[in-house]
């Protein structure tokens, strides 16, 4: 049987223990800043609550739902970087698809068997993903993500609830009734994550691109490459999951700000459609110091990492990068110092250096055509242990399919 019901739930009917447990777990939503890490955390908590094998979240934008994030315990290997989360597609908000129906009606939908919907059901199940992946969708719980004010932020779809023995069963009534509480808090967190990402993109457009119509695709790619390189590095190093997800969250945003110090570089140099002269390049090098200065008042881990990255992303593993050791960033006659080497360069900056150069080489610039992957990857390999931390180069090649998925999601 399939049925729909309204989203207003009277929480007084639940034992306060259940509600308290949920509240405790969703507190974690508030410690995260970036939209991707927030979506990941929401799916983790929602699947924990409902015992769902898989799930995805769509974000409402105008009259469409943009695919945002996916989990699938059966298909994806635990802890591994995953290209599926960077797939780029959307569905219209209408009554045809399950998520579209939830978005347009604001109703929660519970389905026992996706392949046996009632004849009169207004929506249909799209089995294309199952066919492509070999997955078998059965039970579905699709919930609108409404803020406490009732504004729709997105739709979460949970798939295949499992019993203790791992057998797929319908979603239990209790979890169905509790999920709106999680959904409200999730909606607020998603809202905040989108706002943070957009604020950073606005800063970058003003400071670095000087063009409000730019999409900021370069910085979103560098942010995502950096987050995934960090993730894989941390898995290899056995960093615990909580620390990993906290740092991954921060590095994505901080990496997007790596070149924000270009705000201090004159247009005539920044926008030169040609090779820079030695003198011009000497001016350009100051973007690292200007960037560092922007984060001199550090009130959060995000400020601290943004500073490390802005200042150090042009240092090189074997030395020879810039700006090197600087005694006092704020001093007016500050000079570039002795280049840092190896671990003297903070990990976050070593990661962004690799992500930035990969992106710069494979992109069109005012002064160069994009390089082929073959040529670019050849350079990266050759620079392992020279320009780049060799361990990070190894990690980069391990997750190359994910890197390529990111590139096709954030196109210029
Ligand atoms: P960007 O365009 O984001 O490039 C980041 C880094 O990617 C560069 O840091 C460099 O390490 C690498 N890269 C980019 N293009 C090439 C290339 O054609 N060959 C090689 N081998 N590496 C490349 P770098 O060199 O410190 O430059 C920092 C920034 O200075 C660049 O950021 C760009 O904004 C500017 N820039 C550098 N060279 C030129 C140039 O010839 N003309 C113009 N207009 N800007 C330049
Ligand atoms: C870290 O453990 O956070 C940094 C270690 C390194 O620089 O490799
Ligand atoms: C990190 O360890 O992941 C960030 C701190 C650093 O940049 O070294
Ligand atoms: Fe830079
Ligand atoms: Fe850059």
C-alpha cells in the first residue's frame, strides 16, 4: 500500500527520549559550513534514523530540483571518494516524478514497492538509475525539506529500509513520523550552506574576477578537488571520521578563497591577455601576501586555514616557491623570504597547490589555451617530489575519476 500524509506532526506524541536522541544527532548540522558536507551529514543522520540503505537530496532552485548528493551502501565503497556525488542533473517540480511530486505538494510520500505503484498514483517511479547501476529500489520515503517557516529548500529521498538481517522492508511508521523533525533542521542547515557558498563566490567575483557575471567555476572546482584530495589523504592516514569531515568541510571553502588576494593586483596585470613580464610577475606574486592579510584576524578554523592557503599555495615541495617566510605580514615594507620546503608548507596549502595547478593547466586562461589531460598529468607526475608533495600526487591519481567528475560538473 502507498499513501501520502501531511507534514504537520505533533511531536508531543513521541517519547521524549526519541526526540532528544534525534536532536542530539542533528546538532552536528550546525557545526558544518559548506553545502556539500552538510548534505552528506544530513543523509548520514537520516539513514541512521530510518535504517535506509541509500538516499539522495535534491535542492529546489526556481521550478527545478537540482541533484545535490547521494549515498548508497550497496553500490559505493565505504569511505572512498565517489564520483556519483558530482553528477549534474535536475528534474522539474511537477507531479510526474516522486521528488517533483513531493516538492510541488509538500507531502511526504511512503512507498512500499517502487515497482508496484497503485494504478491511480499521480507520479511514476523512474527506473533508469536502477537499470544503469544494477541497484534494486524497493521501499521509498520521500520528504520535503521545509524550513520552520514552511519554505521549501529541497527534497530528501530515502531508499530501501532494512531490518536487522539486512532484508529490505517498508519504512517503519515511527521513523516516518519522526523524520519531519530532522527534515526541518536539515532545511535550515542546507539554507545556511548554500548562503555560505554564495557569499564566498560573491567575494571571489568582486576581488579576483572583477566580473559579476562570472560563474566562479574555477574556484568551485579547486574547492571540490581540494576537499576530495584531503578526504583520500585522511583515509590513508587513518584520520578519524569526525575530524576528517570537519577538515573536509573547511578546506573546501578555504580553498575557494585561495586567490582572493588578487583583489590587490591592478587590472592591467591581472587581466593581461598575454605573458607577464618578469616585473609584472613580481607584482602578481604579492597576491599571496594580500590574501594572507585578509585573514589576519582569526576567529575560526576557517579563517586560520584560509590564511594558510592564501599565503602558501604557491610554495613548492622541494622549495623555490613564493612568498617564503615572512616575519610580519602587516609590515608595509615586507619582503618575500626564504621559500618553505616540504612539511613547512601547511598540508592544506600543499593540497590547494596541486588542485590549482591542475585546474589552471586544463583550463583556458586569458594568456593560454587549455592543455590536454595527457600533457597535464605528465607534468604533475614529473613534478611529484619537486613542485608537489609526492604523497598527494599519489592520492590525486587514485581519485582521478572523481577529479574528472568534478570538472564536468563545474564547467566554465
Ligand atoms: P593561475 O592562472 O590560477 O595559475 C596558477 C598556477 O598554475 C601558476 O602559478 C602556475 O604554477 C600554474 N600554471 C598556470 N599556467 C601555466 C602554464 O602555462 N605553464 C606552467 N608550467 N604552469 C602554469 P604562478 O605561475 O605562480 O602564477 C600565479 C598567477 O599569476 C596565475 O594564476 C595567473 O593569474 C598569473 N599569471 C601567471 N603567468 C601569467 C601570464 O603569463 N599571463 C597572465 N596574464 N597571468 C599570468
Ligand atoms: C597534518 O597532519 O595535518 C599535517 C601533516 C603534514 O604536513 O603532512
Ligand atoms: C590540515 O591538517 O588538514 C590542515 C592544517 C594544515 O594546513 O596543515
Ligand atoms: Fe594563486
Ligand atoms: Fe587559482
